[in-house]
């Protein structure tokens, strides 16, 4: 029996990448009854019939599972925003980073279209590199930063996250022209792109995979995570133990080392503002 990874699913058929190549597979009947859903990224065991059609016999345990986009066994999130056109929504960017942290996933931050505003792109990269996240600025016009991003994808299963119009497909095409993914233009009036990716698919990429997914718009944090939320901001870690009160929530408590670091510019004010915004979303309502 072969092992492989589901890279695409359409109409009840699944394309599975194995060491013997890609197979078009159906599900064994019992799996249709016992498994709630089969996801792109699932590691599976496959049998092959005499006519070369595969059958997914077993779905192996998942290391991670995302609901939106629906994909399994992700190693990292590649968070992609543009330096301009559209202007970066840092609230959404931080929301994606927080959700990745809460799920135990690592993140890489990429700012595209750096040629449109090099100074802003560098400012954004430095802000997130200081947290610290691996952070890069790229341009498909002059090739800036492409090798750094390629190295970050090497050997990993990565999912792209970011709004439409920021150039996710253009970035992948620049990294691997053989992909030839469809790209879209950004509306000059509303600075919003149109979705060019319509379904989740894993693209083979430098001994790993990239999940090209429909664009993110608004992501909501689940209520009841107020106790965990501060741990989703890595830059708070070095200050938490210095707070005067145990269990400090870093909102308005006296002697809060995190608030002091914000006042000194050691923690970005925008990041703390977003922490307060997200905390208000998840805190209990009585």
C-alpha cells in the first residue's frame, strides 16, 4: 500500500501525490461513512487497482487542521500583504498571526509590491521582524526578496493567508514560473482585488507544498480565549514575568511591564492596540 498526500479534491475524486507519482483516487466506501470530511493536505494510504485508479484506504492522523481554508497538516502560514495597492490592513494581518499562534503554527510575513513604496515596505518588515517573525519584502518587478521566500518554503507545507489583490498568485508565479497561476488586477477605486483562486490546492514547491487558497476577508476569534490571547503575542513574553500582579492582562493594570514597554516603544503600539481589540472580542459577556 502506498502513502501519499492529497493535493486536490474535485467532485468526489482526489489527486494524491505518492512516491510513484500522482494518482487519481476515490474513497473507500467505509471512509465515506466514518470520516466527517477529507481535506487537502491529508496524509493517506492508497491501494492501486489494475487499471491504475487509486483508492484511499486510510486517512492518517492529522498534525493540524484549518477550518478556513479547509486544509490539514500545515507546517507554517505564509502571511502575504502588499506594501501598497491595496494598503495593508494591519488589524487583519495581526488577526491572522494571532490565529496561527493559537493553533500552534509558525508564521512567515511577506510584504509584496515593495517597488510601489520601498520605505513603507521596509518599515513594515522591520516592525514584524522585531516581534520576531521571519519577515521579507518582495517585488515581482525587480525580483527583490524572492530567494529569501523560496528558502522559507523549502521542505515545508505552507498555507498562504492574506486578502485578495496583494499578489499571492503573482508571488508564486515569480518563485516558480511553471505554475502559471491566474492573477487579477486591483480596483483603483476601492483598492480591492478579485479572488483568482477558487478552491484549495497543494502546489508542489521546492521539496514541499504551498496551499494556494481563496483569499481571506474577515476572520473572527472564538469567545473564551481571553486567557490564552496574550500568549499569541510573542513580543509580550519577555515582559510578562516583570508585571506587578500575577495574571496581569496588560490592559490598564498598575505596574504592567508590557504597558511600560509599549510606552517606551519597545512593543509596537499598533500591536498592543490590536491585542486590546481582540481581547474585547473574546472576553466573556455577562
